[in-house]
C-alpha cells in the first residue's frame, strides 16, 4: 500500500444491489488491476487497465464493471449479476510499459459481505 | 500463458529455523519473479523480487534463488521470527509482452515461538 488507497475497508451489500469499490493511487502508475481473493485462496484477476480510458477483462470479469477516466482512479462496480460477491477485493498498480518485468503494488483491500 | 505452481501450501517451523518455499513456472521466456507477503486482513506486500539475469538475491534474512534451466525459483527465510508468520505468494509474468502476473496459490507459514 503506501501510495494506493482503497475504500471502504468493509462493505456490506444486500442481494440485488450494485456497489462500487474505490481505488486511488498517487504513484503516477499507468497500469491498475482488480483482484478477488476468497478465503484460503490465491488472487484472481477481475479487470485490468494499461492506460487511461482503456481496460480489459481478466479471468473472472462476469458480474463486474470498471472505468478508468482518470490515471489515478480505477473504481470497481460489483453488480447484482455477480452471484457470489462475498470476498476480499484487492486493487494494485504498476508503472506499466516494460514487457514482463512490471512490479505490482497492492492496496489494503476491501472486504465485501453480502447480507 | 504462464502456469505457476507453489509448494508447500502450509509450512510450520520453529522460531530460528529456516523456511523454504518453492515455485515452478512453465514459460521459459519469463524473466521476472516477485514474492509477496500477506498478513491477515491486509493487502500483499512485495518483499523481494528477482530478474532472470541473476541467480540469487538477498535482503537481510530473505533470499530468492532462480534456476532458469529447471524453471523454478525459491524463497528462503533464515532465522525465522513469529512476525514472519503470514501467507506468501510467488508470481511470474502472465505473458512476455504485458504487465499481468500469474500468482501461485500461496503458502501459509507459521513460525512457532
């Protein structure tokens, strides 16, 4: 973390509601990422963005949406179409631009619970 | 794309002992291998990384070794302390032309006092 902030730390959602998770970085990084982590599991990529106004689906994009209107911000919306949204969500950023040698730095995470 | 396997999934050691976690990867073109430490309820923190032009890198009690021929890299923690207890993840580039990473499944390290 350090230069990456996520809010809120904890989020509760009722079934059928959309919620938006915030991610902001002041590292001047071009690339940003969203990961999902389930208990005892590894990191699964939801969406990523290599540059402003551009983003691509990761491995588990269904039921999620993102935007990248500003370099420092990459909000994630968990829609009602996501059938099992309860998880720990992690945002990361990297400088980008260097093929295969890019260090990713993570934020502190948001724990989403569906009631 | 890259496939990363991490072993063991759990590791328990006595304080002061060494701990070793190993990862294998599939893409021989991969050239960057970071290690992350994740404490309970927090985001992963980069603790050390290695690029393919070196075989070993050390930072105090932590070291990473890379064997490109065998396509594996290992994290070594010496003189373990209770505060080393956490989940450790290895990673490798998902593709050689982008910035995505493929992560291992993680190792839960417990250091017993």
